[in-house]
């Protein structure tokens, strides 16, 4: 569902914003996340950040030539092919 500012009709990209990013007018309360919604979204964002960091760390370790569970698996699979 795409929300638009009632004053200038610009797209509202964040339901966390209190004011329109274009015209600066207050956004209706119905646009905002409330209580459980906000907590659920924050929890999901935190999990996504954690997962992204784990993937980034794994990739950095592989680039540095360190043994990680993923790189060990790839080495084992290569050994089985020989």
C-alpha cells in the first residue's frame, strides 16, 4: 500500500516519519506504526541487520583465506570430487 501526503501528494516512504519529507506538513496518525507494529518491525530489522552482518563477515573471511564453515564445506566438496 502506497501512502501519499495529504497536503502535497508526494509518496511517504517511511511510516516512522511524523512530517512529510517534501512539504514538512504533519502526517496523519493513521500513517504511523503503533505499539506492536513498531516493535515487530524493529525486531525484523534487527534480525535482518544481524543476518547481513553474518554474511558480510563470512565473505570477508573467505576473501582473507580463513577457514569458515562455508569455505570448509566447499573444500570438502572439492576433495570428494577428486
